[in-house]
C-alpha cells in the first residue's frame, strides 16, 4: 500500500485503523482498477485514431487525452494495494 494513503494522518492508532479500512476495500478497489483499464483502452483507441488529426485543434485533443490517460494511470497506481512503495508525481 502506498504511503500516500496515510501521509496526512499523524496519530499512529488512527493510521492503523485507516490502513485497515483501505485494505478491507481491496475487492472494490480491484473492481475500480478493472473499470479504469476499460476506460484507458477506450482512450488509447481514440488517441490512435488517425481521423483525430483531420481537425484543426487536434493538438488540444491530443493533449487532453494524454492528460486524461495520465490521471487514470495515477489513480490506478494509487489503488493498487499490492504496491509497497511511495508514490511519486512522475
């Protein structure tokens, strides 16, 4: 579990309690991960559609989809409770 989940909690007992709550939600978070994967595959197909380049504002659309895909992947990494490292903003 990423340390970012509990980085704002100072009280050790509250931190342990919150970690238990998050870990107890693993089934729901795994389903959310699946839904994000489906959404991401849709974004990938739009990004690779050559018709997108036929519009004058294709750069803005491309930037939007890259940003959206990056946000989806950040959330996916955050909810992957099997990861045991600190998350970064890379």
